[in-house]
């Protein structure tokens, strides 16, 4: 069976790559979610159409195909990315499309009288979004953002297809070298679950923090 301490160490090295992909992919997904989500509510029609095209394209096509396009097709257009960069881009753009609809729905759920109050005190569009609307909409976004972040974590397994040594890729390497399936895949099962719990716990903490002082304001 070989030296299992060394094999487990190999999987843990892959877990660091998975964690890096998750953090960087989630950061890109958040940027895309707020950018596209707010763009879908913009008064400028071409901006709304562009945001909708992005959302529909990335929700309507497979993450596997998107990853292959980013890594294998973009170089023909002069854009060459490392496996890590390609993984972050594909995951971030894909999950960001789902997050954009979360942002749009949460902003639209803020009661109309809040908008009217902002207009009454002569706040600009940016000021009312920054100081009134988003603080009320954010708590509504967080539970779904938590789900999206966990889905992104699990989606990192697709990067093994482009030979990025995440923990799924390393588990496959260990299985090939040892002939054992149980130990390497049981290990990554536990690691995925532990990372998911960490994300969920962080989101619950953040939700409690952002909802302070909003009890009398939230719908």
C-alpha cells in the first residue's frame, strides 16, 4: 500500500490548491455578482442587455465546457492562462452569474417606501443604493451566497480535468499509485465536508454581524 503518510500529505497539498481556488474564485464571483446584478437594474438598456446576456450564457452552459474554453481556446485569441488562473476565471464567472440573480432579487425585495424616502431627502442614485438599499438587501443575499460558495468549493473538482493538482486530482494520483480507492477518496470527502462547514460558519457569523441594527428596518 505504500507510505500512507506521504500519500495523505500529497492530498493535503492538493487541499491547499482547492482552498486557494475557492477563495479566489469566490472573490471573482462576488465582483461579478454585484456588477451584473446591479447592471440588470440600471436605467441604461444596453447595460441591462449585456448583464442579462452574461447571466444567461454562464447559467445555460456547462462549467466543463466553460473551463475548456478558458484554458484551451482562449490561447488561440492570444490569452494564455495558467491552470490556476483558468480555474479561478471559469469558476468565478460561472458562480457569479448565479449570484447576479441573487443580488437583483434582494435589491428588488427592499420595500418601495425605502426608495421613496431616499428621493424625499434628495439622495442620489449611488447614495441611496450605498447607504440605504444595499445594507437592507445584503442580509437577504447571504444565505444564498453561502450556498453558492459551497457549490463553488465542490465545483473546484473540475480543474483536475486540466491537470491542476487540487485534492481531487491528487486523490486520483494516489489511487493510481496504490490501487486503493477507499482511503484517498474518503480523505477528500472529509476535507470537502470540513471546508463546507468552515464556509457555512463564516457566513452565519457575517449574517449576524450585518443584521445588527436592522430589526426595525428590514421587511
